[in-house]
C-alpha cells in the first residue's frame, strides 16, 4: 500500500492532484471529501470513496495526508488549521500578505496534535519562492523580480466568484513585457505593482445583478486588485466556457546581482514556467510535497513547514543513493 492521500474538495486543484497521484506509484488516493452531495461528485480514481465533508474525522486512522483544496480567500484560513488537528496536511494558500498569520495558526494546531503541515505549496508561492530565496542567497547584492502570466489565476478567479451577484469568473494576470525587458538588461529598475502587471477579468453575472457594484468590488479588493490596472468584461456563460475554459499560466522569477571585489560583473538568474494547466502543475507540486510531509511526520518532525524548510530528497520517490548517482 502506498501513502494514503485524501482530498478536501473536488474542484480544479483537487482534480489536478488526483491526476498527479496517478503518475506516482507510491501515492494512493483513498478518499475525496465534499460539501456537496457525495452522490453527485464523480471522480476518476477507481476504488477511492467520495465522502461527506462532515465525516472527515471518522477517517483519522485511514489517511496519511489530507490535501486541503479550498480557496485562499475564505476556505483555507479556517480549514487548514482545523484539519491539522487530525491529519498531516498540505495546502496551496496563496495570499502572500497573510502567509505569516496563516503559518502561525497552522503551526499551533499541528504541533498540538503531533501532525505535520505544509502550507502555501504550488508554484507561487512554492517553486518561485524557493528560487527567490536561493538566488537571493547566491547574489546578496541585487534585486529579485517576479512576473506572473499571462495566465488564469485560480485564487483571483475564486475571489471574484465570492462576490455577490457573480455566477462565474476567470481572471488573467498579464505581465508588462517592457518591464521584463528592462529587468533582463540588468539595470535594476524599481517598479510599483501596477508597472509590472495588469489584470483582466471575465465575469458572468447572475441575472439582475448590479454589474457596476460587482466591477467596483473587484477593482477595490485589497491584496488582489486594488494595486493594479484592472479591466472587467461581463460576458455570457457560453462565451466564458468557449473562450476561457482552459487554465493556462506561468511566469518568471529573475534575480539580478553583481559579483567581484569591485562589483564589476553583472549576473541575471531567470527561472521560467509555461504551463498548459495551472491546476495540474500545482497538483503535481502538491503530490511531491505530500510525500515529503508524510516522511517528515514519520521522522517525528511536527508543526508547520514551508518550501524553505524541506530538503529536496524528501520529494523524490528515488533513494538517496539513486539521486546521487543519477541527478547530482
């Protein structure tokens, strides 16, 4: 039997994790918990059960890792600390400004229960965070820059869908190309958020909804839209499904810096992702870190962890000897 994984929720991210588990022979999906009627949720994994979310506590001895797949706006701040009292957990909390607060809440719950948690896992926060930290350590005299997109942000789209009167929505984060080129030149520019990205929203409003109020709620939303040039388009559900049905994303992390006794040499580190499916790639990262959180707990390491705390060997199905032989 492999590491027993369960999913809390069954939206785009959970389906991405499910497909990633299928590619990892040591991982096994055993259950999907849902707030919907379980009989209405059709999963793709043969043998895994669909269970009402209210019964999750009955599974305390049947699950090695619970992946909490809710949204960062309202679900994860409540759910991850709650479930860290019962299970080893992984989440993808992506409201950067609130990560320290979320970490503290999850750390307290996990330590009290003897469980292990990994928060803010995916590609940003997650893989991009790791690149920022490592490149900052290597080139301490310099600046880092992160550009996202062009692509659909699941977290921002979810935040729009929580606004009263919104039936469905997709939000594209679009990097400003001239800003990327300026960074690549090594000139160490100073940008505001507005100078690096713009945001474009495609919204399906409920019948009779106040579109002006919805647009205002989007554009003034702190941590999500208020610091950016944001465009809002109201379209039909059919157009949204047809034109914006896929979930691409990606982006760049760049670090510029200097070396030499007289700082005479310039360097640029660049890490790029181009993703056909944001939730499937994020799910693949989460699957690897689910392996890690299980191993850490088996070693007796409890409390909350982030991407900074976890040695890469914990992610791999390969032995340490094989890693040294084939990867080093």
